[in-house]
């Protein structure tokens, strides 16, 4: 006897519908990145630290002479047992920071020295920001310093060795970059409301910090007010860069970020250099190989100067090593 019953599919287990979403999220978060980018970011981070203390923020070292009564630690400084800065703590922190930065830059025991750099720079920021001035432009850079020691040893130009762990770390830094923008807009509305974009915010900034590139805009206040709306719109829309799949489009958005900071610096001399260093993790820095470029340039120089055609083979070997 035939049965007319229709079999119903078994019900999906709870959370099964989230499977594709979780898979895509995991695929994005752990997308493999070449190790060559790690070597480049270590060098860039170290290079900034080497100029930070004497050129970018030289006033931090001056805190070695500030009385301890003026020290007002940040929230993290009140939770953790950081000592009150004095002459020897400030100078000692700087010496340890610079001594550990040099080997980290050149990939010598990068994990060991990377952790020393991260902790010393963290203390350097506590010393800097506990006297009334707190910057938000170093959040992503600090995040970068604490994630670089978790990444393996790397060499310049390594495009063959891919790592999901490195992709995870750089994605966290990219999120930190975007959060710096997005929460800056949130802070503007939190403390200034819509008056931040509808008042004379940029006019006041140009009056105080204007340059030859921006002073002329004081005669056109509508342009300054329009720029206020543009700044907030840019900051609120910045998370788009995290979800763009096309690499060229993503690089174009990152290039726009850099142009934005260039215009801000030219207009009111406000620099976000450490933030821009952290933002470099969006870029394919693994394509840069300074040692190979130096060897290739030296071989070409010798060939032209001393007539050594046999040296072409060295260039051919270098080109054969690079992946297509």
C-alpha cells in the first residue's frame, strides 16, 4: 500500500541560520596577510618613536621637572600602580623605550623587544597625558604597538608567507583607526551638540591656529561651516572602509584619509602622524623590499660604472624571487 504522506525536512538547529554570517565574518576577520607587511609596520612604528620624543611631542620630556602635586593620572593610571613621574622615571622610561625600539625596527628578537616597546610607550603616554591634555590621535598607534609583538618574525618583501593571525591583528588596528574617527564625531555631538557643526567652530580654529593656506577662508564663513559638516560626515562614514571588498577602492579611501589629514595640517597645523602610521596597515606594504632594492641599485650602479654585464644575473635572480 502506497502512502501519500509528505516528508517534512528536519528543523534546522538553533543558530544554523547564523552559520553563513559567522563564516563570512570569520573569513573577513582572519583574512591572511603577508608577513612582509609586519616587517614594514615594525619599522614605521619604530621610526615614529625615534622622532616622537624630540620633534613631534618634545614637551613630554619636560615633565621630568614638573612637581608631583600636579600629576592627575588617567583612569588607567588610577587602576594600575603607576608611580608618580619624577626625573628618573621620565628619563628612564625614555631610555628603555629608545633602546628597545632599535632592535625591534630591524627585526631582532621582535617579540621580546616589541613587548618592551609597547609597555614603555604606554607608560610614556601615561606620563604625557596625566597633566590635563589628552590626545585621541594615538589610540590606534598604541593598539598597533601591543599587537605587533604577537606577530611572528618577518622580513621585508615577504609576499609568499601568509598568516591569518597577522590578518586578525591588523584588522584590530584598522578597527581602532575607524573608531578614532567615528567616536570623534560622537564626542562632538555629545559635548557640543549640533552647535558644533552650525556655529563658528572652524572659524575660531583658524583664528587661533590659521596658516597662509586657511586665513583667507575667514572672509567666507559659509565655507568654514560647510567644512564642519564635511568633517563630521567623513568621520561618521569612515567605517565603510572596513567593508569594501575591492582593494583598489579601499586603497582609494585610505588615500582620501591621508589627504584629509594633510589638509587639516595645512589649515590649522594639527597633526595626526601616529594615527597615520597605524593607518598604513591598510596598505600593501609587503610589496616594498628595501634590501632587494638596495642590492639591485648597487648592482646597476656597478654595471654602469665599471662595465660589469654579468651582474644582470643578480637582478634576474631578485626578479625571479618576487612573486608575480
